[in-house]
């Protein structure tokens, strides 16, 4: 499914993943490594990689994380990527669970 995304969709996915990595207010090495591996899989260009590094330094603005912008055909991929980064550090707190539930509900996953 990642191959079906255009450049803007790939960057939007990375923004969501970075935002979810920040849910517990800390970016751990395991989360950072997950984000870097995903960026490699998505074959982001240098400018997009710089943007991702900025999001790893400072969380994307909450207002910029709008689930309605996620294309219907990629909703499952976005949810799975958000879940993966949350679980990357091996610890899932209640806020992370709540945010995943909110995303799932916003995407129609009940």
C-alpha cells in the first residue's frame, strides 16, 4: 500500500507518525529508528527527510493532524503506522491508547 501513495500522501503519513511518536511527550530511540526506517521505505527525498527530522525535534501542530485529510484508500496504512510507532518503545500509556482509539474512530474503524 505504501507504493500507491503519492509524495504528499507519504509526507502526510510521516507527519501523523511523528505526531503519534510525540503522544507521550518524548521521542525514544526506538521510535526515532522506526520513523527513519519508514522514511527509507517511502523513499523520501532530502527535503522531506529534513521535514521529518524537524517533526522529530518539535511535534507537528495538533491542528495539522486532521484525520479527514487521510485518503480513504490509505486509512488502514495510516492507522497501522501510528500503532506501530506507539508500540515501538515497548510501552503504551493510556494517552497513547486513547489517541489511537480517536484516530481509529475518526477513520471509521469504530
